[in-house]
C-alpha cells in the first residue's frame, strides 16, 4: 500500500481532477484497488464520484453516523484507539474501474473545523501537536485495513492544514499538480520551502516529489516549460480538454471506460502517466498498462482543437537555445534525476 497526497499550495491547478483521473487510471489500466481520500472541505472529489443522493447519505444526516474524513480523523485524534476505517469508507464509487476498484473516504465542509480541532487538541495539557499529527498520520496508514489498497490518493486543499501535514507525514510519494504558467516554478520552490519547515514530513518525500503539468495548452504554455526542467515531471501533461471539464460532476450515465469518458488522446496520455507513477511507487507494472515504450522523440499533446508538438526546448550545448531543426521532447526537457536548485 502506498499513500500519495496530491497537493499544491496554489489553487486552480486541477488537484482534484488529477486525483480522480489518477484513481480511475490506476483502477482501469492496472486493475488496482484505489482509495480516494477527499481532504478538501469543498468536497469536489466526492462530487466527481458520488451521486447527490449518495453524498446526502454519507455527509448529511446525524454527525455521529457520517462516513466522512472529518469524523474519521476527529475520532482518531480525540479517542483512545484508532477507529475501524471500514465504518467510514464507501466502497465501489464512480463509473470507471475496469478490473480494479475505487473506494472513497468522503469529504465534508466540516473538514476545516476538524483541522482547527486538531490544533486545539495539540495545545491541551499532556498533548502536543506533534502527537496529534502522529495519530492522524497513523490513521491515514490504517485506512489500508478497509481494502487492502494498492494506492491511497489524498486530494488535499491548497492550505498546509494539520490534516494536509498528517497526510504528508504518512506519504510514500508526493504529486504536485501545476499549470505551466509564468509562476509555476517559483510556486514549486515556495511550496518546497514551506514543506521543509515541518519536521514530521520526511525529507525524502519532499525531495522525490513528482510534478504533473495540468490544464496544458501548447499555444499558451510551451514557452514556460523549460523553467520546470529542474523538476521530475511526468512525461505526459494533462491537456485542457472539454471531456475532462465536463466530468467534474458525477453522472450515473457516464461512460464506464477511460477512453469512452475522456477520449483517446487523454487515455494515451494517462497510460504514460500511470506507467511512470507505478514505477515511481515500485509497484508491479501490469501487462494492461501501455506496453509500448515511452516516446524518445516527440510527444503530441492533442487538445480539443489543436494537435502540435511539444516545444523545441533548451539545449545545454547551444547556450540554452533550441538547436535548429531538432525536435525536443518532454524527456529531453525534463531530466528525471534531481538537479540542485
């Protein structure tokens, strides 16, 4: 079991969309059992995989019976023993799962209140915030008992709350979604600095972060991609597509295959992303995941209206300028070994 928070302190970078599509890809392409933990008070991940009726049953109603991340973590840090996650996790959500399965620990607006309660609990006599975070981190790992799971994806809100810190302290890998705008690289540097201030977050998790470029539009963003070349970036960006935007609310009539729901180009991109993710996590790469080798030449990002080659990026032997006539791919732009910042 691997715990993977999806987090960036910047909003509007498709954290929730990335979390859900990664879960769907892992389930369909790999046959994995995946748990989505919706740690964002906006509960958008919950809305993407549950109907309004199912949300009302899980989130509304008596708080002492709510099957939400807020109640699960609150009981984890205020009671003597850790609760049984099987009393909270909702099995078999969404419409895409292939041979795998997607479960959900639902979000709720009360998640923000619980984050504050954890801070207060850490100030009580005989308790420390470090102890509270440790308990919450153990609760994240204990969620595996509701599976077992191959991967637990935590959809995090933008702020570095106590719940996010607990998820990061339990993490095996951190995924940082970002748009390729002018401030992307600066924003990642700011994020890293903040994470390094918290000793409960293992340095290896911060250092081995993986960057997922989202909402990509070649005509707008390709000139900004070289600024991210010091980061470990997934080779395939998530292009801005109407099929992905339209999937932000659950529909029981949605397609049951990744290709049917999001289209062939999105499926092709996500097969590459999932193959890289499973390799980074040290999970066996099933035969069902794209068998073809990752491109060594040019990766095409095909959006709704456009299909074009990714940029003629910087070439270290030509003064940081693109070599004339040379096609540069993501693998040329982005070294997968960590470079000093």
